[in-house]
C-alpha cells in the first residue's frame, strides 16, 4: 500500500456525495454538473510543496486543484481584496492566551465586509459575534473563560481554518 490512511479521503468523498456531488469520467462534478475545483495561492516553495500534496490527494477523488505561486506583495493584495479561494500557511493567525478585541477584526461580521481586514475566512455569524461580545464584556474570570470556549467551539465547528 501507499502508507496513506484513506479513511479521511473516503469520508470527504461520502460528504460530497451526500451533498449531490458525483464523479463522472474521473472528474468530480457539483450538483449542477459543473467540474469541481479550486485554486491554491502560495508564496514560498514550502507552501507550494504542501499545496502539491493536497493537489495529488484530491485528484484521487476527481477534484481539480490548481496552484498559483505569487510573490508576497501579490498575495497580500489578494488577501486584502478577498480575491482567493485557498491559502496555505498560518502566519497572521497566532493568538494570545488571553484573546481580546482583536477577535472582532479576525472573526466579526463587520470585518467580513471590510476590505483589508484580518477576517480572511469571511466569517459572518451572529453566534460568533455574540461570543466575542460576551468575551469582551465578561466581568468575571469564569464568564470570560466560558465565552472564549464558546468562541473556540464555534470557530472549530465552522471549519474556517
């Protein structure tokens, strides 16, 4: 065998199938019959290598993944305009052990509509906004910790990053 665990790929395929996607002639088609694919933007050789692994894996279930290498300025410009489908990398997503008002710019609905914000995932969820508000207005440690945990769970369950 390849040494790769195919359970995750099979689960992804089953989710796509349940959403109306299908494979025809080796290509994944969306529910309307259009080929399904996306482009990954990279800005370094390391990111390009990771993208290529992702590309090879998704090819196995018929998803067409393109890779476009751009320089740092081009990537930044595309990020500011939300002109991308997939980015590789985690720079800019570091967080403190005591989250605060910066969460509004990273996950808040207003930031999702603001060009140049750090809300690259475009999160615009009233529940996320409420969790951030609860976190910022917490008056006890217990309330603060509870609000941060709620925000964490919402972000994880949203599969934004």
